[in-house]
């Protein structure tokens, strides 16, 4: 198995992704931002948190929801999503843990109507490609997303790197150790949407393809 380390280049076209994966025998996918547009989960989840904060504080909190969207979409790997903005809006930072719990417990049933790479995954499976998933995120939440997206039966193995166990998180090679038997020493491709995914692929001596899913429901 040989390593292929390439500069980060993120494509948006599912048809091009299909072409780039032709002939692949082992492909591992990221979840959030790769298999579906993560805004489809995070925007309603953040809206639910802000609704709770408004009820809790009795204040309108104008602009907080948009600020949370921006923070999440531009700097998702920095911890403390809520704490900094709570302080800016004069709210107790101690509410951050409750906000995080509400966010992670959000059911996400809207994802049942979201666009995804389901068609492309079915095509890969029909061609004999074996698929796995590696995602940073709480296992219960990530599996809930897969359920609502209708993707839970697509993968031979789903490895959720739990934020509660930091040594598991990508770009650590921990998840690759969980997939060692499945890989069987064969050339493997990892498909993800950011530099952390690119470094994770390098850690596992895997080919990396940068791909970000964009829902047609958004203007960009």
C-alpha cells in the first residue's frame, strides 16, 4: 500500500467524484460536509438552541443565530462553539454546556428530505467497491444522521471518533487501526472536505480526494 499526499483541492461536482473513484476497491468517506450538506442539520439545530436561549433569557438576541452559523461554518474545529458568543450577547457562559447538549441531542429528522451522495454510493457498491465511514462526532448523533439520510446500510464499517476521547479524533490514525482488517492491505481512498481529512488520509497512507457536498437548497 503506497502513500499519496496531494495538496488540498476540494471539488463540488458529484459526477466528477464518480469519475475519480472509478476502479477504487476500498473507499472511506467522511460524513459531515462530504456525504451531505452539514448546514441541513446544523442550521435547524442551532435555531433550536437560540429559541431555547430566547425563552430562557427573555431577550430577542437579534443576530445570534447568524453569528452561530458563521462561527460553525468557518471554524468548526475550534472548541467552544457557544461560549464566546454567549459572552458577547451578555449571557452566562455557564449556559454553554446546556447549549451544546441541546445541539447534539437535536433529532435532525429534516435530514430525511436532504440531498446526499446516496446515488453515488449505490453506484460504487454496484461496481463492487467496498465502503466504510470515518467521522468525528458523538456516535449516537452521527448514527442518527446516517439513519435520517438513509445511509446506514451503505457501509461495511462505521467508525465514529468520539470527541469525549480526544485521541480518537481525526487526524489521529486511531480510526485506521479499526479498519485494518477491512482494508486487507489494499489501496484505500479517503474522501473528505477539509485539511483535517487530508491529514487523516496521509496518516493512513491513503489516497485523498477532497469533496464537499452542497445542497441545491442554498444560494451558493
